[in-house]
C-alpha cells in the first residue's frame, strides 16, 4: 500500500519510483528533502524531492 502524505516527513528514508523508471518499476532509495504533493493522498504515491535532488513518488517508507 502507498503511504499517505501524513506519514512522510522530511528526513525519512523512503523508496521512490522515478519518472524514468515507471515502466520498469525500479525503486530508488533516499532521504526526503521536500514534499511536493499537497493533497493528503495520491493514487501513484506522494511526490517528493530527495536530498540528492531526485524527484519521484513514494512507494514505501523504509524504517
């Protein structure tokens, strides 16, 4: 299940799917720098920017 915006905070370690990887489904791990989606949920995941500059949609939170 895709996590809601309320459970994603800057500094959290997450696995995102980049726009270029949507067909393959390859996940990229990183630390959230900013949340880019304002709505509480999104069917494809909340869009975030990682500390390394990558932008993608959160698929899961890594604890």
